[in-house]
C-alpha cells in the first residue's frame, strides 16, 4: 500500500469515505509523496510528519508540529532551508534491455524445465519487448549466451497490493498505468553459446550460467543471430527471420536476416534431396512461396556434382493442378526496379525462367487453354506399356490382395503376346476372351470370380487417358528432364480426378523408376539432379487400405529414402498434410508451414508447440520453418512479391 492509494481516492458515491488526509496532497505538486521513498504511508496520513521528495515535510493537519518545524528555520521561513533543486542528467547511457535477475533463481540445466533464467526489463524498454525476441547475454570472457524470450510477466513489488478496492478504484479513475509499481520480468530460453568473431564465429550447446546482473541486449548482429540459430550463410533462400510477424532488424545492410536452406555437399547432403513439405491453407500464400523457392533451385549459378564427377544444374518437374506454375516462364510485371535491386543485393534469383516447358497430357474430350503464360507447350500421352511396371495405373477402384496378383498375371500374359506396343483398348478386348478365362480357371491360376472382378475394375478406369494422338511420355525424357529446366505438367483441364491421378502417378512413377533402377530406360533422367514438385500431394500419396494405393506409397517411400544418394528430391505441397502417408512424411526433413486452421493438420506437421500455436494466426506469407538439420525452428516472412509472374 502506498501513500498515493490514500491521497488519490475520494468517495464520489457518498458511501462514507472522504479525502484520505485532512489536507489533501497533490501528487503532482511539490508536496507529493514519493511511493518509492515512503516507508510508512499510513503514518504519513495519520498525523505523523512524513518525508516526501527532496526531504520536505508533508502537511499533516497538526498546527503545532508545523510551527515546530518552521521554528528550526531561524527566521520562520521554511523555504529558506529547503534543498536547492538542480536540473541533472545521469552520467552515461543505459545499454541493453535490462539485466539478469536472481530474485527467483539463476540456473542453466540440461533439461529445459530445470532451467531458470530471467531478466529484469527496465521501464523504457518494456514496450519493445515481445515473446520470441532473440537476446544476447555476455560472459566476462567475451562469449555470449544466445537466448530467446519465452515468457513475460509483471511481478508485483513487495510494497504494493493491487488486489484492493482502493487500488482498483484509483486505477479506474486515472488515464495512465503506474509502471513503477511493478517489475517487468522476461523468462529466457538458452539456445546456444556464441563465441569468436567475424567468419570464425561458432556456436556450442549451452554449458555455462551467466553472471547475476549481466546486461541483456537485443541480438542485432546478423552474424551472431545466424550463428546462434545455426542458419547457413549460403543456400536456398526461403524468407526473412521474424518474430511475431515483424522482421528481425539488425545493424547490418540490408538490416533483415535472410534464412537459407543448406545446399552444399560440404556440410552433408543438400536438403533438396532430403525433401521438403510446404503446408498451408487456401489463401495462405503457399503457391506464391513455392514459386519463389523453386525459382532459386533453377538459378544458373546453382549446380550439383554428378556420379561421373561433372557439375550439373537441377531439373524441376512440377505437377500443377491449377495451371499456375507455367507462369514461372514470365517476368512479374509488379516487380519494380527497386525491389529487383534489393533481391540482387541479397543474392535472390528473380525474373521469369526462360527454360520452362508446359508438358500437356492429351486426353480425349479435354482441351488445355493455357492462357495464363507464354511457356512452350508440348503434348504427350501415357502409353499403356507403363502398366507393365505400374499395374496400379489400371486397377480402377480398390483391388484386394487376391485380385491384385490376378491383375499381374493378366498383364504379363498380355504383354507377352502383344509386346510393348499393346494398347489399353487391346487389353480390354483381351479380357473379353472366354477361352482365356476358362484356361486360367482350370489351371488354378485365376479363379473365374476373381477374373470377373478384375475385369470390372479395369473397365472402370476412365477412357481416353492411354495411347492418345500425341507423343508417348517415354519418348520425351530429354524434354521432361533438362538440366536447369522447369517442366510443368498441368492437370486442371482433365475432366475427372481419376484421370488426373493416372497422369501424375504415371509420369512421377516413370521418373522415380529411372532414378532408382540399376538399368534405367533413360540415362538423362538417371544422371540429372532432379526435384519432383507435387501440388495437392495428399491426393496422390495418401494412406489407403487397397493394394494399389499401398504400392504407390511404397514406391515413393523408397524414392524418399534413396533420394539423397540418387540426387532425387521431393517437393510436396498440400493443404491437408495429415493425409500424406506417414511413411513418406517421415522422410521429409524441411517443413515449411503457413497458415493452417485445422488442428489435425497443425498437429500432423509435428513442429514445436511454441510455433504451432502461432500457425492459425499467421498472415499471408508468414511461415514457420522446421528443418532440424539446417537450423533451430524459426518464424519467417516470405517475399512480399513473387519473383516470377503469379496470378492474373
């Protein structure tokens, strides 16, 4: 309880209270009591002489006491002996946000829940402090503890009790907040110890406790922040480091901290070949962000060693359900010269990618307009011969474990008779042969009921997908995979979801098979570093209880496992990450999470809880990146403009 609690309270409701003192004290005048110096507010009010600022006597209503005080002045003038007032400024300047506090303990431990590290934040810095902000605490020998704020608290001073009627009424009648009545404490999480200078700066795990009273400063050096968070200096650009939706600013030029993904064999396998997941809801900016990342992989300066010792640029094959990625061929008309110069200064590739080809699947009764881009178009068809290695392409609706082997038997016999030139139409006619059905049944190889079930499901496959009037995709390997080239496979013009599924899985399966095979059909595919981008990945790589879906997931799981040594990367884009098969999901190292509103989707991406809580509130372009082999989990803001054409 302070003197102000009494002197500022009046009873406007007429409930028996009055002025707190016989002679009211003006808290803004010369006689105002200073709550920081008043040891006994109650005594000051009850008639005993208290002391206020500058040592002046406080009016008490006791005339005799006041006369005695005035008599000591010698000439009856109390002001004659008053202390002289001078305008003074404190020497030096405050540095940092505050100091390490030991009021509630000071402890650094191997277990996070056993660590106690708090800082007292001075009054002038309190408005600038936010959860997640990165701080540095120096050690006496020059090393620095890199940490972040995980909690903020107003701690009550021992002399103040704000759970009272008097205090509440006083606060309700004032316009400001008495900041000095409280201590402002920040709870800190140690992340690493940073040591060294310049290019020799390094980090290690937290193994020291800072000294009590050590100055806590906001991290403002680009190199210290990157070292503290283990962010590579070079690599594929994703965005700028942020806290609470605001970019982290430093004293460097440019003032932002660029976040990059490791892309050099010197520090292990490039993370492109250890796979990336981009997850975000509708309107979160995931396509915008994905284009910006893919454009970096296509940069002319980015190369990877091949098996024969050469250096080769990466090829990107992007499956496109909304006809958006072929726009990467064109420049963004909204990307002005100033913005382009900023990108150049930060080493961010931008501008339309000339080597972009739209590989358009030819399907009966479907026309591809392709009005949103100027990329070259090449039509292709899916040859039925691919079903030899991918029988699930003609499985129709779900086959059980008995029916799938029967389908394999039928396909093998068909291609033995017709060769690689056999068509889907010929296969349907082949299944209509009653002699074949009887022969297989009598030999015990395929029961007649199973034969009929397989036949029904094969006929359920949508027509017009296989063997159309266009060049087979198997003969377009040099167009499909080009070092430094972007091949976009649009599917939005296809009438049914089953047709889209067949096209995507056929082309992706062709790429994966040649990458993993010891005897590939295409040396071009096998030798070229390759990134397969799959938008709406949940539609193609979902867990399911039918045998053909399990075969698809098995193929891509194997591709994900062997990707690093075969220079094959998966770039999966989805708004439903919870539907991606777990066996594939577990192989993904880098997760880029934009706004997601579904709790199941957020929990499925398995990011740290402190960042997962921010995901539903993220604005367009904000993201969380969780890449354990690249850096600490961080929050980023992507580029405000797409580096290529995007949208209408």
